[in-house]
């Protein structure tokens, strides 16, 4: 169905400003016009001045990890795990995330089910299993040496993987020390080359400056976490046109939950990276690094997905955080002009909110009250415009 939104205040995320008295025409899932007087046909929705913004992009999710306990995840039958994943995806969409990039677990089946409308959720960019060396990380595909890596990458790319994720350092839940390095230069360069052959790229799980810097030198395109980066790191990010995807929400959520499933060693690692996460984000933001929005949550902690906005607001301006979750996410996805902004030709991924997120980022953290309409690919999946909701203070 064609849809036209009138009396809209459009959020231009690139410019960081609101444009009043706009109309948006949607046809066949895409935006056809944006302006003061578009051609009208089909359904007409009067927004009465409310803010319309692009759908959000989470560039680091794990949609198949429906439990914080990896032992429990391994015990689930595949059919049950798929149904749990479908629920996780729908919940993400209801928070306003219309595109997500999965960094370990999701595969072609879920993406196909979403495309065919068998389940409801965000547009899914999947990479397949995380690749790790022996002793590296949990819930991974173990690959040692360039030959094994190339074989695994070829298998995953031919199935439609958007990217490949490598474990390049220790982590909170891994047996490796947080500052340990994973994979040799030869292995990383082989992975980067092989992913590139299929028009993909490598995302790197890395915390320490040493692991981040070598990854960037060897061609890794996105760094996941990066809590311990240094001044050299930010220069390499800019020099290599690479992206940093911090995931502060997961560390904060683990701390709030008590991190009961973590070992004592894991909890010790958590304390260290929590302290440095905001410092790293501030350093990267000040230097002009391209920063994506990521959350890296698991199980019940997925409910904290929007808390990343609150955490980043401690060191970033709302406009910059919004760009991370929209236009920068589109750049990471390779879908500039398709998602992440309101413009003719883009997919009609639209959110209607009460309030101005440029002034108050909390507008996005209370979806039950402030997120009034969600449209993804031209289809309305939430609409409370006709309902009375409690006044927002």
C-alpha cells in the first residue's frame, strides 16, 4: 500500500537538524519523495508535527544467543533456538532497530525467513560463525592457518555472509588473556583477502591497542569493542577508513545483572574494560573516527539494547550518537542511500517519535511511550498514533 506522511518534522541525521512541515511519500517499500508538497496516493497519515527519523541500525548483535549461558545455548534443539531467535529479532524491531548486523551465530536461514516474511524483524546482515584459533573464544568455528581460514570463509561467503568475524584478542568470556593476541599477520591478511574476493570484509573482535592496531594495519575493516585503544589507534582508523564499533551496553548490563555466569577471571576482565570503554569512545569521537552503534547483548540482557544511547551520552553529543546508529551504520553495511536516512530512493525504514532526540536522547530509550510508529520497508509494524499515552515530562 502507498503511504504518505504529512505534517512531519523530519530529522536530517547528516546535518543534525529538524526540518518542519514536511511530507514523505512511500511506495513499494521505498521513499519516493520528501518535501513540502509530494504527490499523494494511498494511505494518508497526519503526524501533527511529530518527529520522523530513520530506522536505527545496530551494528553488533547476536540474535541467536537467547541466553547469557553459553552452556545452555549449546543444549537447545535447533528448532527451539530458531524460535527464540525469531522472538529476539521481533523485539529488536519493536525497539526501533530496522537493520541489524549479526557478529556471530546468525546464518542464511534466518535472513531468508525475514525476507520471505515468515518471521518479523529487522533487516539482517549475517556473517555466520565467528572464526577463532585454537584456544580463542566460545561459540566459534576453530580455524588454524591460512588454508583453514580460507576454506571456512569461502563456505560462509557462498552462503551469503555479509562479513566475516575474526577473534583477534582475548575477551570477557574467553580463556585467553584480555591482552593476548590471536592470529598471525599471514592468517589475518589471508582472511581479509579471501573475504574481499567475495565482496565482503573482516570484522575483528579486539580490545587492546596492540590487537586493534595490528588488525587495522592488516586490513580489518571494523573493530568490535576496542575498549583499550590508544592515540596510534585513532590515527590508524582514519588512515585506513576503518570503523570502531564500541559495545558499552553489554558491559554495563553484565555489571547490573551481577554477571553470575562469568568466572572470577571473566569478572576481573569486565571491571578493566568497563573503566576504559567510555575513555576509548571519547578519544575516538574527539579524533573524528567513524563510530558505529553496537550492543553485543545476550539473552535477557537484549532488553538493554537502547541503553547504549544513554551510556554514550556521557561523552558524545546526541547528534553524533544518532549518526552512529543511522548513517555510519549504513556505511558499515555498505548500504549508503538505502538505509539510515530519509531521502528519495531509500528503504522506507521510519520511526515516529514524540520529542526531539537532538535535544534529549532519552526520546529513544522509552519506546513504549515515545516511539509511536515504526515502518520497515514500507510496512507499518507498530502504530500507537491513535492511542492516548501518558504525558512525557
